[in-house]
C-alpha cells in the first residue's frame, strides 16, 4: 500500500461513522503497482431510478468477484433495494423491468450497503461508466454516516475509449460506441440479459478481462495501467 | 426476476450434457464456473499436462493438435475440452490452442465429479463406452419402443385419401354424390367446426335403400353420431382393436383434437400388403415383368413405413437387399420360363452393396453370372439371353443399369468358372491402387440364385488373393486405397472439418464414412481369408479369429451401424421432401449427440486407416 493510500484510508477511518465501513477500512487496498493477476476486484453495477445522485436512488445492486483474471461466478449477487424516502420506480421501470411490487421483497439500502461493503474490503472496483456507481455509492454512504470510498475504481468505458483512441482517434461517446453493449459486441462477447444488475456486473467483468488481454495479459498489466 | 446466474444457467441449459441436469443441479454447476478471457493464439492445454479442469467454450474457438502437430479437432461455442484427461487422470494428449479470442469457462474436477455423482444422466454421458456412444447417436431419434412390428406404425402414416367433409344440411342424395365423386367410402359430417357424425357407404345401403328412406332427407337422419376417434399418432394396433371391437370400418383420426383423416379397414389391410414378407411373397408369384415392376413401385413407400414403424434404421438395408434378391430370383425364373431350362449349372452373382446386404433405396445393378466349365459350346448364348432378360427387367423394376457395365450382360462378367478364377488370379497381382479401386467391388460377392457351389469356388479364389502376403502387391494396394480416403475430423459450428482442416458445407456420408469403413474392413477380412461379404459379419468373424480385439470390433461395428443408420434416415428424409436421394448431410440437420457420435466414428475410421498404413507400408 502506498503512503498516499495509507493517508487516504486513515482520513476516511477518522470521518467514518458507519460501522460496516469502519471494518472495511481496516483492509489495505491494492497498490498502483499491483499486477492484475495478484489483485482481487469486484465488478459492480447499480440499477437506479435516474442519473441524479441526490434525487434518484439505487433500486438494484449486482456484483461479482474477479480474482486475478478469473470471474468467480459463484460470487455473483443481486440485491433489490427499497428506499422509503423516495417515490416509486416510475418511468425507469420500463428500462429495468423492476416493478414497485418486486421491491416489496427488497432490502433496505443500509442492508445492501452492509453486504456490498463486506465484498469491497481490500478490492478494486470495476464498473462500466463508473461515475454512476461511484456517485450513488458515495452519496448513499455519506447519508448513512459513512465516507467516500477510498477503493480504486476501474472504469471499463474509459479503458475502452483509451484502447480505441490508441487505434483511431477520439470522440466516440456521442456515437454510442462506448456503451457496454457496443463494447462487448465489438469484442465478440456473447449476448447477455440486459438490465439485470448481476448480469451487467458479469458483463462488465468479461469486458474488463478482454481489455486486460488486449493490454498484454494479467501477468503484465498493473492497476496503474487501468485507472 | 431470475437468479444472479440466470445467463450462465441459460447457456448451460442449451449445452449438452449440461442440459441433462435438473435446474437445481444446473444452478450448482453454474456456481462452480470461473470465466477467463484469452487472446487468439494462446495455448490452453499442452501435451503432457496433468489436467483437473473441465473447459467449456463460451465464446471463440480452439484447435487440437496431436504430438506430431496434426490437426485432430476444432471446437466452438458450447463444446468442452480437457474431458479425456479429466476422465482418465492421464496426461493431456493434444495441444489446445485458441484460434479466435475466447471466453472460456472452467469447472474444477471436484465440482464436475459432484455433478456426475448427483445426476445419473449426466454421468452416463461420460461413462458410456465408445460403441455405446456411437450407437446412441443413431438411436436417439426413433423413440418407438417395442419395435419392429408394422402394427406399431402410427395410424396417420396410413391415411390414403383426403378427408371429405359435408355439413348436416347436406341431403342423403348429395352425400352419395360426393362419395362417388371423391371415390371414398365415408364422409365426415360437420356442423360449423365441430364433428357431428360420419356417414359410410354401408349407411346408404342399410339405412337408406334397405329402409326405403327418401334420399332428399338430411344426412343427419342416417349418420352415426359421435363417432369414435383416435389420435393419428397412435399405433395401428389400437385402431384395429377399436374397429374390430365395435364392428366399424371407419375411424376418424385426429391431430391436436382436429379430425385430419379417415382410417378404413382397407387402409389397415394394405399395411399388411406392404409388409416385406408379403411383398416377397407377391414377388415370388408375379407372372410377368410388368407385375414385378408394379410391386417394386411400392418399395420406396415400404422404406418409409419400416422407418415409421420403428425398425432400426441400420436394419433397413437388409430388408431392401432381401427384396432386391427376390426380384432377381423371380426374373431368373421368368427368363427360364421363356427360354427353357438352362443348358448347364450356373450361379447368378451379385457384387458390392447388394452382396454385402447394405443397399440403400437407390442402387444400381452390380451382377454377373458363372456357369460350369463343362457347359456345351453354345451355352453362353443362352446365358446371354437370360442375362438380357434379367438385367432389362431389373432396370424396369427400379434397379438401373450399372454405369460401369458390371452386369451379366457384359461378356467379361458372364464367364465359366475357369474364366472367373482367371480374373481373380490376375487381380491378385494388381499392384496399382487405381486399378484396385475398379476391381474391389468384385471382392464383395454372393450368389443369389443357381448353384451356390460355383460361387463358393470363386469365393475360395477370392480368399486366396488376400491371403497371399508374400506376393502382397494386391492386398497392399487395396490397403493403401482404403487408407487414402479423406475422413473428416468432426464438426465446427455449421461445417464439417475435413482432415486437412478446411471447412465443408456438407458431409458425404458415403465417401467420407461408409466407403472407407467398408473398404478397410474388406482389406482386413481378405487378409484373414474371410470371404463373407457383409461388413458386420466380417467384423464378427475377425473377432472370432482373434484378428480384432473386442474393443476394436465394437468400435468398427458401432461406426458402421451409425453411418448406415444416418444414411438411411437421410435418404428417407430426402424422399419425404420429394428429392432424389443423395449422400450429402447438412451438419445443421443433425443433433448434438449425432455430431459427437460421428466425430467418434471418424476417429475410429482414421485410426483403422493409420493401422493399415503401418501394416502395409509402401
């Protein structure tokens, strides 16, 4: 663990009032020189009611553990989240297929966070368009008395843009070439069940492994090459 | 919504043998999977590696190469590798290399073993012997349980006439007119879409004429209401019981609850007349070539019926050969009626697939004639006339002339015994595989009629040809010829992978399978001095003589059954579609288990070919 990360963890520990996160912060995080093959990561996906981290909220969280260059399917999890402070699912139900009635069986946001935090200890986070996951997670953590996550975030969308720009110039986002679907199709990855949070997390993890393979393989690629 | 592993489970559900697992076990399998991604060119397994992992390709493709660098297989999505080393615990035998970027699923041996312990179906997939796997390929399809009896044929197969329907407001007179117009003996009476009754020609007699009823009345007055119906998929036997028990002669058949046709006692009777035994008897009684030809017109239909009745596909060539033999004997009989008695003892010979009793539906003639050496001087003219009648007759009965003229009408193939013995003596020194190819057909030989003793002497000469290892030019030429066929490696996606690795659109079941197999069995049989023509019989005799191990005999026999059955089913399907039968099988039309079985059969043949090359070096 680098000094910088040590300081970051120490600061986070001091300001954190959320017991589940305090435990998480005991674990050292991977250093920037860690090779993928020696690293554990969690691919994460949130389904949300919208993109506004203050007014929208998480309705489902899916994740899967990536150990080195292997996706551990047994770890794939999906948790529905109920948020009594907000209105119903509204229009986004069209996209996610998750109806309010489904959410009756769902967990409190706090229970979801507790489970997720236990998975994140000492691990980097993989997400496609990671700003969403990062934003919603940090907002929720702060609301619950916690603090922003010190874990490194690997954004497969940004990685993809870098890999593509290496090939043929920039300006791809607008053309929709960087969606998870488009990235997977370009790499010949199979179809998946869209808008299930767990399936999206596995899909992002597979894309990540394909990107690492392109960058030279898990033995060679380090965390610093990825974020 | 589904579990977090819904995608993984869905793929497993479509992927043999994981499709055999129940949902709970499939979930367990899914949780045992780890996924990795590797670039094209990466070697996933090396020869000599110990392996405790089952690999399943989720995306991409791999090639397997043996230690000599020969391509031995190509696999795509949904196919496993590493299985052999996993099952045997022995080191990996082929190098597995990605030929496309791949997403690879792996499952540790512990989890694989646990699945096998928990599901007998899944386990059976892996423990079956090679021969069982080969035969399972053929038997997967016909699910008719008990058997061979024609009376197990689904009734729907017997429907002859289109269903003729009238409505309840039709008059008796109109109904009689409709019957006679369509040449049917019964009508279905409907009201709207629902069946109200049936009217038969018997009703017209018993309930109209005999009772002096007014034909202007509605058919409603004379119809039998609420007739007994049966599903068209039920066996004929059930129909016979239903009709006999009620003394009725017409049985409406349904599919999905809708009446699709009327089965009559006459239809059931014609079933009997299509039984091969009945057909053979009719052939024996035929008084003219025209009679024979019209009986033979029933043969393609018999072919379909035998399959539909649940006869195993690989048995059908025997039945077809029996019929062909019977037709031949009858033609010989008819020729003798016309020409008078033969001037000398003779035997009518058949060669190739007819001799082996491995005929398919469309077969050219391959025949010849041998007569006694002490025949009178002008005897050949008489035999030539007989051969002309028989060969022309066969052609008229649906067995076309041999394009290579291997027929008794050709002088070279109509010889006294000494002539045939000369042929074989000459052939036994032929050193050239090309020339061997032209004569190899004569090494499957059988007498269909006449003095079998004459044919037996030829067989003896034939047996001596092969046993001469000292002058072995002929037998090694035959061996090299048998080893030279291009036998595929297997299948890859929608293609057949030929032995040099190129992808082909279709599989030629004959050229890439049956031909090399029968040829190499023939070589081995000749080498052992075995002269019976049938491939299965040759294999059995070689086993008895300890020329083959049980394993090898089972494998060769299994491969032969598989290929024969597939070819029969292919021909039946082509005829059903109104196409001319050929041997080109589209890999997309065969099941996963057939693909696997075929891959094994190819392996068996290629290994036997390699064995030939080792035993008969140049």
